[in-house]
């Protein structure tokens, strides 16, 4: 890492403090940005990250603190919610933001045509008809085009699909601009950052390493802080013991010690511990049938635009399936087909028995912006039912990191991340055995994402996940249904990185000329993505699996018989525990073998048709 002392920062913020409505948001925030810097700004939702970035951009002023900007240095700011409503076209919006940009020739167009093409826009679009992702692309073009000294990017990947995220990552990696990034996308931060600024309880702490090292460093700092608070509390306890038992005969000589005790108590009282963790619990329904969804030869199209063509897919209980593809490829339509929301135009869809699906979608549906937080969390009731037990609505709010004083706050006043937590809280209290997550990571902070990931990992039912977050997919998905081209989808074992290694590339952008139905191959030829015959390894496994399954069933029967002995535990507790663990392991192995046999048998049958 080059020496920072050798060059002045382009932007320097020192000891910035800012209070909103009597509550300190920033108390001692520092941020320095040097030429070609790569900084990520991290912290909880509501910690003040966006406010600090706006101060750096000159769009907000702190109550106190020093701000120095290097003369001649220019910065561009990407806001979270760009407003295009005052413009007749996307190009008008972009060019309005470039007027007067240093070194930018508006008449020549600069980089605008290249960026429009790279991000899949024409420039003639009416802003009123744009999706959230298209508005974000337009704002990125307006921000990136003049190639400023400093790029201040607030959640640049929100509402972008995977091809756009990977393009943006490559573009920023090659950029000569200094970067300050706020993002919930771990992979994006790991690949781009060289330094981390952590905003926590109004103060900033700096790590001169990339984001990949941040979480271990943060946890060590919090552990040291907890130890310091514990030592302070013990010191106060010792001093209080002295006050009670030793002060009476030496009162005048020890007034100073009493004052010091008061100072220690004040220090401990003023010490603000880290914010609590989100407590995410999902309500469980009864188990579904072993087969959750079976799709055979399913096709569906909107007019002459095909979405899926002759798809075969089986989802079993406990499966973790990620569905990935560019915007417009039909992921949401696939979800509706999988859950009975749409009927196949050809082929068959069979849903398992006793399904109780829960959908958490990116639209934050059902949230009235004028509804109070308390009413939204509890539907106007004093308590909510979670896993069959009543929980007071104020306690439930606390579980999702809301403060009591926020109870009457209308939802329109909450941040995007806070509204996302409300949606999670409302959904997860409902009983389910099929969890469908449609872009669940948008607007969530990293800590909430961690806990959502843990909840999904522990969820006893089946999970279908649609996401553009590569790290989230890698951590959770056992299989990935990936978009291969118009109406063509293919299953890969593992998550996004596994799929990329097998394909040799990530998800590609949907071409603007797509929409025509793919030509049918001659009947003698296999469909794209399907092998002409089974491999030797697959054939060998299909022959061996029935014997393995019989052996596992015999093992399970023997263990059940041994555990049925009522005196086993009293006679040999260690053997009882060992047999119980072996039974669970054998049952899991049998489930896995049955699933593997079903998939291989289905493949064999399809190749014989």
C-alpha cells in the first residue's frame, strides 16, 4: 500500500457531527479519499452512511467538523433513488447532469453512447415507464460518463441484474477515479475495495485492508470493547464495596475517591454498546410431502415471447434451489409456474401435498406508507403469533432492531433497509414449509443479511431463491437453475460460482432481439443442454444405487430395533447417543440416495423417449 503521507486527500472530512431530531447521527466521523482510492463505507441501516457520503459530495452540511476538498478535484454522486420525473427522455436526464462537467464535451457525446450500449438502454426511453433497474442504469451513466476524480456510489448494484453487476464491477476496477462504495453486495465489495471505513454509533473506524478482512477485524474490535466494559463494571463494583464498608472513618480524606467512583459510573452509563442483532425466527408449518414440485415438458410464453420451453424439473422437500438470469428472462414467471400461480401451456406441473408457501418479494407488497410501524408489525394487534406462541408487538419490533420510539413512525419515513426488515417480520411470522425469496437482499444491511442467511440455512422446509447477490447464492444454494438463452433453462449443482466454473462464464445479458420462439430441433437430436447419452459414471451409479438404498434401509431397521430397547439408555447412555446419531446420518444418506436415483432414472427415461 502506498504511503498516504506523500499526497493530500482529494476529500477530507474530520470529526463531523450531525444531529437529527435530537438524536445524534454522527458524532466523530472521519473520511479521507485519496487519488485512485478504493474505499467501502459500511455500517448498519440508519447508521448515517448515506448522510456521510452526501457530506462528502457537498449535498449536506454537518453541524460541526472540518471539510477540505482539494482545489480542482471533482466528484460525482450516485444517489439511492434517482428522480427522472422532470425529463422527457433518459438521454435528457443524462445530459442534464453533464452540463458543465469538467473536460466533458457534450456535443461529442463522450462516453454516453458506449455506456448506453453497455447497460442496455437507448436513451429514447420515457422515464415514466422505466423499471427500478432501468432508472438505476440511467443514473449510473450520468455518474460515470465524465470520469471524475472521485465516484461516490450509494448502493450501485441495487435493482441491477447479474450481467449488469459484473459489467459495473469490471468498469470500476479499470477506472482511474477514486471510489467510495456503499453496498450490501459482499462479492462486489471484496472485489473492489482496498480500505474499509466502518461507521458505528456515530464514529468511524478505518481498516487499511479490503472488505474480505473486515468482518474478522470488526468482531475482534467488538470483543475488546465488551471486555473493556466488563473490566470497568468490575472496577465500579470494587469501588462500591469500598464505599459501603470503608468510607465511614476516612470520609474527608477520600472525597476524591468518591468523585472518581461517580466518574466511573458516568463513563459506563455513557458507553454505548453495539446495536443488538436482528432475531429472525420463522414459523414452521407441518412437513410437506417429499415431492414438492415436478415439472415435465413445461412450456410457457407471453404472446410470441417464450419464457420456458420443455423444462423438466423436480424439487424435493428440503431442496435449496436458486433461480438466476438477467432481468426480463422470466424468473418471476417461473416462480409462479412452480407454485401454481400460472398453468403450463404445455407439459405438466405436479405440486406436492400439504404445501404452505411463503413468498418474500422485492416489491415490499402490502405496506401502506401511512401505516405506523407498530400497526405494520402487528396488524393493529398488541401481540403476534410466532411458532404458535404470542409475542408482544414491541418485543417483536425489538427483535428486528426497531426502537420503541419508532412505534408510531409512518412507514414512508423509514429507510429502504428498515422497510425491508418490516416485510421480513410480517412474512416470517406466518407458518410455511416452502419459502420463496424473490430478491430478498435488496436494501438489507450486512448483519441482517447474515442472520437471514442463517435462518434460511436452518429452515426445515424447501427454499426457492431468486437473487442477484452472488455471495448469498453461493452460501445457500444446493442447485442452480440458470438462464441459458431464450426460453432455455438448465440445472447446475451448487451455487453461482459452481455454475460459473462449469459454464466457463457467468449469466449473460438478455439480448434485445430475443422474443422469438426458439427453433425446434429435429426429434432425433437432443435438446440444447441435454446430453445424447448417459455417462459411464452415471450408468454405474444408477446400477449401484438400489443396492446402496437397500443397505441403508436395513441399517435403519437395525438401529430402530436397537433404540426400541427401553433399557438401552440406562444400561449404556453413550451407545444410545451413538446409535441415535447413526440413525440420523443413515436417514439423511437414504434421502440423498433416493434423490440421486430419481434424477438419474428421470434422465435415463428422457433419453429413451
